[in-house]
C-alpha cells in the first residue's frame, strides 16, 4: 500500500528516491507513460518511486474563481498512484507560506536536504517557487551541486496534440467522452455523497440519487449512460445520469442525478462511484413535465441499448 505524507519529513527508507513532481490530475496516458519510465529507473538503480503533488492545485489556489476544475479527486488520485506501483506520495498543502518559498530554497532545502532526491521527473514547462521564478533550466543548473539528475521526458502525442489534463478538460466540456476515456485509459468517474434532493425524479416516476460534484470539472451538461457502485462494493449497477443545472426546474446548482436500472433501496448519505460510459445528449429546458417525461423515456431506451 502506498505511504502517504502531508509534509516533506519523510522516512529514511524513502529518501534518495525517484521523485515525480506535478498535479497529475486525471493520471492520463501521458502520466502513465511517465510512470512506466520511472519504473525502468527504479529497476535499474534499485530506488523507490515517490510523487510530490499539491492540494489545492496551485491554479485553483491562485485563482479563487476556478471552482469546477478537477478530473479526479484526491482519493481517486491516491488509488490510481497505488495501481501505478508508486511507493509513497507527498500531498503538500498549497498555501501562502509554501507559495512564497524562493526557488533556490525549494531546491536546496526540500529537494536536496529533506528528500535527498536522486532523479527528479518534471515536465518541460514546470515552474516553481515564489512568483513561479524557478524553471527546469534552474533545476538542471544545480544538478551537480545537489547531486540529483533531472529527467524531462518528451510529452505523449495523439494526432499531433499533446496529451494533457487541459486537453481532457476541453474534451469533457464539449461532450467528447469517448476521447476522454481513451486518453484516461479508463472511464471518467465522479465520487460523491448522495444527498436528499427535491424528490422531483421520484414524483415523475424516475427516482434519482443526487450527488454534489464539489470541485470536479463540469463535463458537458447533459445525459449520460453510466454505471455506479457503492464505494465499498465491487458490483456495478447500470443506469443513466443527468449532469447539469436542471433548467426545466430553474436549477442554479450543478448536480449529478443518477437513475439506476432495477434498483430499489435507500442511498442517502452513502458514497457512490459513477463511471461515465457514453454521452447521449446535451441538457435542455422543456416546456412542461410531460415533455420531460417523454424525453426521459427516449433517453432510457438509448441507454439500455
């Protein structure tokens, strides 16, 4: 099981390791390629692999306007890192104090003194330190002095586009779920707690489990084919979900409403993992409830197919 730290005071067993630094949001194919390369170094030099990542993501810290941004949450990130055979993760709280550290002090006191890193994997556009003053060139300049080696692998390309979290967010917002799932190498999923809603779904004959999506990226508002399970369970149930604002009911808050096929039971206050399999259509406002019911029936036929 992966060892988790929330500061740089790591155990001796994890010092002198391979360190990968980044947000690793979504842990997509580009990231997976990076970890495969790290594994080769692990084998060749008999070292452990550690990840340094930040919460909140620096972009969200500096721009409080950004609310819905994440492809995966913290828990999902840890689980995915575990599957990638990472030995330890440093989940550093990104706050004012940390953002003010000078880049040279980050190199000297954290990468060298605290972690004693041997190989440091970073992307070419990696920036760090107060006002983002540090860059990869600076890291390379101090390699000999602090006894580490910088590895900056070439980015993974798909149809001449760099595979990145930004590209995936873009695809999600445009309803290109098939491309998203291909680049993630799995189905995009949201984890959340089922809340008590306004019971509208129940009243019109389609009961839903309502999930607040917190700071997840808002995929294209609309209807999706999904499968869902309780966090502790391994059994998925098939279903359909609406992600969006529910314009027919003048909704203001983004909600994920999940309707599971052939399910009866109470899901309130339970945690669900919802995997998105197919995008059916965009969200739209209906003149009345009858029109909405008619559309839901049509959506259900497509989803069940």
